[in-house]
């Protein structure tokens, strides 16, 4: 028997076929998402659900024609964003993605939704979180007429696959919308009402990996957040490991049986009474991509195109480390707490203001952001971990970054076995929902 995992990412849509007995990926698929909608404001980041679902159904049906023994379908995807649904369970809005900036845009008395929530209710939440987006839309009177429910894009996929008219949302996705009490497992409805939102629009929540229906006779499990899915798909020994992911952004994740929060650290629901302690850097691998773009813009100004700049950067790094390092802060896109913050380059001298030093500085700056977050978790819970698991193309394709991470964390670094970690984790969640696998067998329980 086989399990199928689907991951609706921001830039790509992925699927994996997993042989259930050995839990090995037999085949992986990746297609471009390409569903962004060009709109007016620069801060608005929205995607077209019709385009996404058309691509997913085409891919899914092609897979099911080839593989006749799919036993379960697991789902995951980009967290935080929302789609508005009508009373029949059909979308009546675009997907407002996690990158959407309306939460930091002035709404009332020159204050943004994020500022209002912090000042009036003591709630710190970031722009791009679904209920921040919803509160802005409420304040501007632009909630679609007939909106009955909201959910994430992967929850909506689950509805369309199974014919459900209302969403059943795993707590990992519910918490990603913001204004959610993780310890009690409920939305902060009183605050939402005071802030001007109708709480009837909130979805039903489950804390288990539940089955939500069937597609072509195949059980479909409730979608989980891509952070939780990546952890499931990467870590086999949670008691002794931490997960660092570097893609467009960066993230550090630790499984804990104890609730814990600190500056820059969220306690996200995992399953049962366990939490995924997560810290996120907004730039992550995009910092190194920005450096590549810097070099590319210069060569193109010279009239030279078609160069593999990442390959050139790798050759430069092979020349060895510089004696006096540049100190690079890679918060080029700000932080969740301070979206207006920007990065910096310090300790510039006449001898070290060179490409090699800048590359090393960026790689070490990316790592330092994540290590600072992990250090807060380590000190707060008195952890003792000995292994770090790395996932994401930003680190998988850069062995120099792997070396920097291992050195900074003082741990042996191991690359996650599967490249499509989130899609693989979705398949694993489906196996757990079907009763074919336990969480202890998947990652070990604390």
C-alpha cells in the first residue's frame, strides 16, 4: 500500500508517493504554483485559488491513474493565509497569503491592525496571519459579501476533495491564523468581537490527525501546517534533535511536551499535548539570493549574461576564509516583531571589503538569526540536544551553509533524508490518521 502527500507551497506544489511499510518515497512531483494575482498595492500578496486547485486536481488525478493502491491522502501547505468561503463551501475571495502586508498598513488613527492589537489587547501578532488580514478587511468593509467561513488553502483543498461544505481545521492551521490560545485550543473570540469581527466565520478545529472524508474512495486526512509537516518529514528522534529549515525564509523547530514562549518563539500545536517551538527569520535563504542578485546585476551591467552566479560564489568560497570577518545582520526583510527593521554590514575595512568576506558574512548572519532563537529555547527549557537536522533547498544546496550551521550550533548536522519534507510529512500524517502509524513510530514522543 502507498500513501500520497500533497503540499501547496507559495511558489511550488509538491506531491510524494510513500511506500507505507518502509516509509520510503517512491516518487516525487513538483510543479510551479504560479497563481499570484497582480493587484494595486505593493503590500498586497494574493493568489488565485482556482489556478491552485486546477493544478492540484490535474496532478492528483494523473497520480491516481498510475498508482491504484493509494491508501490515504495527507495534506499540508502554506500556513497563515486565508480564503473566504460561502455557505456552500465555495471560495469567494483570493487566497490572502502569509506574505500579505495589510496588517502593517494604517487602518485607524494611523495605526495598523498589528499595532491596535498590541496596544489595546496586549496581543502580538504578525501581518499575514489570517485573522489579522480579516480584521483589516472588516475595518475597511471589504470582506466579501456572503462570506460564511475562513480557512487555509490546504483546508479548502480538503473540502473540495471530500465535498465538505464547512472546514475542519487542524489546530496547527488554526493557530497559524493568529488570535488563538494554543494551551486551551480555542480562538480568542472575545478579543475578535471587540476588534470588530464576527466570530461565526471561524472554522471548526480538531487537535488530532483526523480523517475528513474520501476522494475517489480514498480517505483524506485533515491538513496540517507545513512547519509541522516538515518536522514529521525530517525528524526521526525528536528527543535528541532540532530542525533547522532554510528556504525562502528560515526556521528553527523543537518538539516539546512543555508550553514555552519567548521573544521570537511561538509554541505551535503539534498533536495531543505536544508543541512545536518555532522561531522564524523572514529573510532566511532570501538573504543569500539577494547577494546573488547583487553580483548578477553588476555583470549584466557589463553586458555579460547567462552566468551561474551561485557556482561562481561557491568557487570563491573554496578559496578559504578571510582573516577579519564582516559582521552581517541579515534581517533584510525585518523581523516578525519589527517588520520595519533592516539588516546591516559592520566591521568593514580596506582589506576585507571583498566578495568572499561578504558571502561568509551573509551565511553566518543567516545562521546567527536562527541560533539566537534556538538559544532562547535552550535556556528557557534547559535543553540538551546533540543533533541538528537540516531541511530546505537553501541549505541542502549549500554545503558551506551546512558547515556554518554545524559550527555555530556545536552539533553534528544531518540533512533530512527526503527533499520534499513537507509533502512527505503530509503523507505521514495521513498514515497516522488512518491508524497505520503512531506518532511515536514517526518521530518519538517526549
